[in-house]
């Protein structure tokens, strides 16, 4: 099956949605949108601009892996401090158990909501 990123129009074939997800793609049925491994889903579901990244890719080529410096939303492109903070947070996320990961995602999606509701 072929998936097309709703953000950058990159297309890639996978044998299943699970294989696409394992490769870093956000696809149905887990998500209501389809984004590649380099486009943050936030660009689609929160309609945040990601055009600087696409312009950079057109000039320098599509990156091999996600980096906040080259793949983030427009406000984050080229910001080393934001990139370092993202990398540290991502490492914490990867090391966390499933319940903690769910809490981390919830706090990102609802930043004003306190831990107690």
C-alpha cells in the first residue's frame, strides 16, 4: 500500500499500516491524518506552518531522519536550543513506560491542564 504525506506530498510504499507506523509514519487507523517520518503530525492536525522545512529540503535534499533543525515547524527551523530541548525530551519519551508516554502526550496536547485534571 502506498501512503502520501498530507504535509509534503512525499509518497512511500509499505506492506501494512503497522510497518508504516514502525517507520515513523502517522497513518490511519491510529491517526486521522497521514504524515511521513519527517513531517510532524502537528502541522496537519493543528495547521501549523512547515513551509521553511520544505523549502530547505528542495534546496538541500530530503533529510535521512527527523531533526528539529531541518524538519520542525517554521518557528523551530534552525533554532539549536529548541532542537537540543526536543532531543532531550524525545530521549526521555523513548525511555518511558506506556502510561508515562500517554501522560507526556496529554500534557503536550493540553498544556494548561494540570496533572490532577
